[in-house]
């Protein structure tokens, strides 16, 4: 495995751990208070803090997921390393841009 990709995947995993824990805590919070989607969106709309939080989440998950898919393709399919790299890059870009757009629409727009 490429050492740089190994380090990037481990670094993004380390960043995502607290992000996932906060996300799960928020899910428990809204579930216990029976908040609707409208309630949640009204509380997060316009919040730069929530946009930054979920923006970081999207960015790290996109990198982490792209590298993970690349590794799975190389280990479990006959695809060449070049094609796996291309597919992983395109997947990561797709996740990044759709996630960023979603954060923009739900929090900032």
C-alpha cells in the first residue's frame, strides 16, 4: 500500500472519531426531544459552526472513503492500480462536492 495514502486514511479516521461521536450525541439529543426535521433545520440554519463541523465531516469522509474503496478494489478485483486510483479519486470528488452542496443547502442557503 502507498504509505502516503495509509497515513491519510489513518489521519482522516482520527479526525472523524470525535465528529462521529458528536453526530451520534446529536441524534440521541433530537430523538429524546422528539424534534422534527423542521425543528432541527431551524436550529442549524445560518450557523457557521454547524456548516464548518459538517464541512469538515464531509471532507474527511470523502478522503477516507475514496482511499478505502481504492484499497478494496485493489484487493478484491482484477482492476489495475491506475484504474482504481482514477475511480477512487472520482468517487472522492463526487462525495466531496455532493456533501459540500448538501451542507450549503441545509445550513447556509
